[in-house]
C-alpha cells in the first residue's frame, strides 16, 4: 500500500491491534477500487466500512494511536470526500468514537495503579494530527464520554462555542466554520445503527445545531445561497430532517418491480432510475414551491426570491416501507427486492471517479523534520 499523502513512516510492527488491522484492510480495498472501479471492488469496500454489528467491534491488541494511524485516517477521509464515499467517512467517525472511548477506559488504570495523571484520557496524536472535522468530533465525543452530564449534541455545541470564543482571526473563524459544517454533513450520512445512536438528534437539538451553524457562517461572511455552502447546507439539513421524521426509523425497505424488469435486473445487476417528470405522483416537485408561495412565515428576504425552476435533469428510484402490499404490487409490480437501509444507500449512490493530485507547493508550510 503506497500512500504518498501520509508522509509518515509505517511502523515495522504494524498492525498490532484490531483497529490497525481494520484500517489496513480498508486501505487495501480503497486502492483496489481506485485502480479498478467496478461493482465488485465497490461492494467489497462498502462491506468493510458498513459495520453495523456491535459484535464486530473489538479492542484486542496493543493500545496505541500512532502518527501513521492518524495519517491513514486523514488519507481515507480525503478519499471519501474525493470519491463521494460517504460511508467511508462515517466509518472513520465511528472508529474515532471507539478509540476515544477505549482511551477513557484505559485511563482508569492509572487510578488503580496509584498514578495521578489527569490527562490520561487524552489522545495527543489525535489532537495534533487529525483533520479539522475529525478533530472537532474527537473533542466533542471525549467531553461527552468523560463528563456524562449532557447529550452529545449539547457537548458538541459547548465545544464549538468554546472554540469560537478564542477564535480571533479570520483564518481561525474560517477553520471552525469549515470543520463544523463538514462534521454535521458527514454524520448526517449515518444509517441509524446502534453504534450511531448519539447522532440521532431531536428536532430541538437540530434547531440549536443549525442555529449555531448559521451564526458561524455569518461570522465567516459566507453566503448560504452560494456554492459550495449552499449544497452542504441542503444535504445536511435534508438528511437530518428526513431521518428524524419517524424517530430515525431504519426498518427494512423494498422495491416493487414488474416481472419483465425484474428478469432483466437479475442478469445485468441494474435497476434504472426515472426522470422525475415521469413519476405517477402528481404532487412530485410541487410541495416545496407551494410551501414558499406564502411568505408570511419567512423571516429572511433572500428566501423570498428562491427560483424553483429546474436547472438540470433529475432522476429518482422509489422504495417503499410497505412489505407485501397488494396495492403496491398492483401499481408498481409483483416482484419485490428487499433491502436493509444501512446498505441500500451505499449500493445505489453514485461514487465519484477522480485522481487526487498533489500541488507542487503543498508542503511549503510543513515544519522541517
């Protein structure tokens, strides 16, 4: 495995624990996918990062967090962002959760051994090396796990507000704006497994989280209607709102298909999407524009001038939570494909194919070793 971006020497005894072994396996499959992007390499990669079974998590091995591990996490995070593999980024947040929690447990040994070390729960390599969104998450989860007084959302708000209070320069405000928005967007792609319950924010918590984001964006002189900020806000808000509608219900879903379509899909492994204009739902694409026709509830002027004219061709693939429904079979087809929500998003979502190129001046600001 060659990862030029990491620029950290690989320990000779790597891997020495289950976490390092898992990262090594993920890196290997990431490289295979990048060299040969296909259904098979994608499926294998997603099977590694979509870990929703609590029994698959283990802390066996030497307890350590090396610079190489941190660099590997950062590299995988960049790959996830570059190729739109959101599950890979969610996997890394899960991994940081487990490592931070395990370090807290290990810190208890100091009191048993009579060692007074108030900073035993810290992971210095995380604090120094993690990319900003991951580092911010680490601090918030660490505070949540150690204090056990408030919800994760409350601790995240506390940590971000604390950072804002000491951010005096434009660069510092820009950094926290990027880190916080990226963090919310990343974890909004969760699938609702038991490992991610702390990310299932209530509507009240979501309101406070988004209020803080709006405040930071304003401090950073970012326009919420300009790309890329606009896109990030739309995705994270829609992800959380849609998932929280029914208390983060992640039951099985299914797709109804006509017999002839089902036969073809078995042979070519494809389910085609439809243009939104061809859907039989007459309310499709009308609900949101009609909601904005009455502007009495709108507090900001920029919202009143939204243009809902389609700027591109949109395609959708529809699924249902109604299993074995006679009505659905009558309208859409007698054949059912069943899915668990924690996988279907990964299997049908688009993945970007691109090469990461290192700028000639990328290392200019790095300290000389």
